[in-house]
C-alpha cells in the first residue's frame, strides 16, 4: 500500500508540474488547423476554446481572453498590442475584403505576453520543441537579431495540401512576448484561380 501511495504521489507531482509548462505549441497547432478554411472557422475559437472577439474588420478578426482589458489605443491598434493582457490570436482572409466569413484564412498571428520570465522561458522552450518536431531537418533563417529581439523564420508545409508556409517567430525581451505568425500566400493564389 505504501508503494502505491509513493507512486501515486510521484505521478501526481509530475503531472502537476506539467501544468505550468509551455502551452503555446498547442494553441499554435490549433490555430494553424483553421488555415485554408473559410473565415467562419476562425469563430470556432469562441465556442471551442472560450476566447472572445476583440476586433472584427472586413478581412481581419482578433480573439483574446479579455477585451475589457484593452484600453482605447489598444482597441484601435492593429495588430493588437498585447502589453495589457497575455494572449491574442489574429486571423486574416484572402480576397474580397467584404466577405470575411466565406474567404479563405491564409494568415494567423499568435502572441503571448507575460511579466513572468519563467513562464516566458517555458513558452519559448515549448514552441522550439514544437518546431523541432514539425520541421524535420530544416533549419530556421534568422530574419533579425538584436539584444532585445530575435526573429526567425521557417518555410514549411501544412500537411500535404498547403505548401510554402512561412512560420515566423519573434521573441522580445523588452516587452516579454513570443509571437508566431504563420502565412500561406499560396492559399490566396488558389482563391484567385478558383474564382
């Protein structure tokens, strides 16, 4: 009985320590799953994940966990300034800017901000592990590097359908955020040829 108790306690400690580990890769994977779909799929983050709509324009939608935390300048900024809250996802669609819901999602932007440096490091390690898993032998290109910010880029595919997808990661020391922008311009070219 004592051995079972020790094993259970050890398992419980291991499982609870994972709760504070990075979660960015799960979110990014979820958001990428909306690419290539109609803009209406972006709104599933509200019903499936509990996010709220922070901004909606004809070709752009942004979701977060707390619109009330946005001040007036932040509500007008694009992309949304995440310095006042810790999480935002943005979607952009191709084509006619009058029809967000029926046009194809070709771009997603995820930003995670925290004042807790340990949590930010967890997120950085988590997203690097994600890229190590999906990129295979490809190495990132360094877009820019300063003492306050690092921007890297990967050219990958999403499944077998969406080729030449640019994954750009920005890590900022000054504002303490990680940002992952995923862009598949080929989806817009497919939209144009289909019409």
